[in-house]
C-alpha cells in the first residue's frame, strides 16, 4: 500500500499533465474564438451583400412582372401575344439603354395610346430610340410618337424616315 507521501508526490506529478491539458484547451478556445470572429466577418462581408443582391433580383423581377401586368391590362393581350410582348421587352432590355421593365412601361404607354400588340412590337424599338435620342422619358416619347404617327396616318408597322427613290 502506498504511503501518504507517495500519493502526494504522485498527485503532484499528475497535475503537471493537467496543466498541459489546460494550456492546450486554452489554445483550442483561442482558435475557436478566432474562427467565430472570421464567421462574423464573413456574415457581414459576404452573406449580407449576397442576400442584398438576391433581394434586388427579386425586386427587379417583381417590377418587370408588374409592368407586364399593366401591358396586359391595357392591351388585353393573352397567350402567345402576351408571351411575344414579354420576349420583346426582355430583348429591348438587353439591347438598348433601357431595362426590360422600362420597355414594359413604354409598351403600356403605347397600349394606352390605342396601339395593338403588333403595333407595339413593331414600334417599340423606335420609341425607345426616340426617348434616348431626345433625352425624354418613355411616357413622353410614346406620347410624341403615337401623336405624330396618328396625325400623319402612319401605321406603327411602317418604317418612317427612309427616303424612297
């Protein structure tokens, strides 16, 4: 049987190992704390902007849908005609200085001026060009174009401004 003195010596020796374990645990805590700080930094630096971009994309899509619903309301377009109008608005958004939502807005103005689906599809590029060239908003460009064309009896499907020799 071990004497009390031997036990004290043995316990004293064993506490050295515990000190090393405690030091190791302290290092693990430090690493964990640093990883938590990195995670917080990523949340602010990466996750927040990604969430913001997602929200902006959803808003843009919602704005486009709302614009196209306005087009549907004033033109009565449905089925393939409506799909063609949507495709044209997206095309104009990709190929002009205006967004697809702005193109949809111009379509709505033209529809309010009495243009049908085919006339809107044919005349929209020229209305967008007029707005860009004249530095006017789309409502004003649509109003100008439709008024002038009506006044001269020009169909929206006709190309104007080209000399015929």
